[in-house]
């Protein structure tokens, strides 16, 4: 059985090592990097050679438009990070959402709704925002393109869109900060972190890990997110239970 990852650039990806950790005794299960700048070329390779693939930036939206069958979550996000062949159809799933629900669930409160600020409105950030919303948290989404944030918040319902320059001020009233941008921007220097839970999507070049240590914040890294996404995603892709202990240990400091 052949599996892989579609995206660009992905030469740095930890997904192959996570997959090997998930199925250490199954050499018949292979996992490749399908690195193409053009989504259609990558998708053609999936159709020709693979049983299922993960999909990462910048192709999650394009992948969604290829699916025949998906679930409510993926339809709300209009993005998938898993494509799977089944019964002659292409199924699509979004394990980013389920990974964030798992990471955020310990911070659900019966006394009041935790306040969440999501910075960014790409595929990972939207999955995080929707995961928090479904956990009955109060969610704000700040993005440089305010129209994109407003459109997403209107579609999801119950979320508040913000301009990016409003993020630092609104972060002061947030319990949880989710940094969903793939790169560091100057805004991070002005975010109040002390006493907060901070989730960062980027595991390759994190920009908040050191600041969280200095501030005593609870830091959930991009690698934490990736491992949770892998556990649910590989199970969906293969139909087999992964070795959870090995996956959780993979890449751990």
C-alpha cells in the first residue's frame, strides 16, 4: 500500500518519519513526499500511484474541490488534508480539526467560555478556529486580509473577525492564542503571553517557543499539533491503528 504527502515546499516535512513510527513493523506500507509546485501534477501522481495522501500547504483548498465524498467539518472549512481512494470515489477529510480539538479539549471550562484569538486565516488557522468554536469557546480570528477573515467567520457563525492590527490589543483578553501563520511577523513581539495557552502551527521555524518559556506560558508546539494530526490521519488513510507511543515520541525534545 502506498501513501504520501502532497505540498510545496515539503522537503523539510516530518511526515515520513511519523508514518514510519506509526507502522514500524509494516514495510509494505510506504510513504513518499510528492513535492510539486503545481497541484494538478501532484494530484495526477496520487491518482496513478497512491492509495491515500496527506495534503499540506498550499493545496488544501484545491484538494477539497477534488473530493466526491466528505464530512460536515471539511465542508465548513472547504479544505481537506487527506485524500483517499475508496469504492471508486475520492474521499476527503480534515484531521487538522480533530488534532486541535484533542489539544484544546483540556482547556474547556464549565464555568465560562474560554476566549480564543486565532492569528491567520489559512487552512490550519481555520481548522483551529472551528475546533475551538465546536468546543464552545469564544473565538476571534485576526487576519491581514480582513475580508477573508470576515467571510470565514460569517460562514462558520459565532466567530468575530478582526483586522491584524487589532490582534495585540485583543490578545490581552484572550485565554488561548493560536498562531496559525507560517512565518514570523513583528506582531509576535507585542503579544501578551503570560498565563496563557499558546498554540503554534509552524513546527519547522517556530517563533513563539522561546517567548513562551520566558513568560511561563503553556506552549503547544507545531510538532504537538502534527503528531495529533498524524495519529488521526494515518488511521483514516490506512484503516489500521498506529503505534501511538512511538508517534508521540517522534520528534519530541
